[in-house]
């Protein structure tokens, strides 16, 4: 009989721990969602002027690179895209052998890209193929590239309106 009572107490304790864990997970999810909702309500960062939108060319943040993106087809929501990224030094030639990291998202909605786009192959003469670009809704998107080469490390942002 003593073993049965211990089992009952342990089972009740496990149920309480499970219930508290479940409540904690819901609260964490709510707070994460709440941050997203608050960003949407308050609008997030201010949208840049129209002159800051488009495929470039764009000068990188520290003035090292001049970068252009070239979609292989018109960009549309809910479709997977490939873009070509053309990288050159400012006032110089093409940049081959660069390491490029792709990021982005919707600043006014507070979320990133729904996929993990990446450079899949260098095409030569400073052109890189980026696969896996997808936009899941219309609006203002940022497509960001961090570029590292012998010329230095810098980043560039493209504002896109879909």
C-alpha cells in the first residue's frame, strides 16, 4: 500500500510539472508573438524613400563594394527565386572569390525571410548565383548581403517592394 501512495504523489507531481511547463511554453510563445504584433502595430522602422528601392547598383555601408542584384525572373510573392548578385569594388573591377552571407526580412513586420537563401555558385566576373529567395507576402522587404573578400568586409541592403 505504501508503494501505491508514493506512485500517486509522484504522478501528481509530474502532472503539476507538465502543467507548469505547458503554461511556460504558451507564455513564451505569446511574448514572441506579442513582439511581432507590437512591431506591426507601431509600424517598425520608417520606410526608406523610394529612391532607396530597387536592384541597384548600391554602394555598401563602408563604401568598399558596388553591388547589383539581377533577378532571373520578375520577383513575385510565394515563389522561389534565383537572383544574380554582381559585386565589384567602388571604382574598381569585379570581385571574385568573395564569401557572401544572405539575410533579410520585413522590417515593418519584425520577421526575417521565410527561407535561407545562399550563394550556390560563383558565375565569374564578380557575379554570384543566389538560390532560395522567397517572399511570403507583399510589402517592403530588405535583402541584405554581407560580403568578405581581399578588399574587406562590408554589407549592403536592397529595399524591395513586392
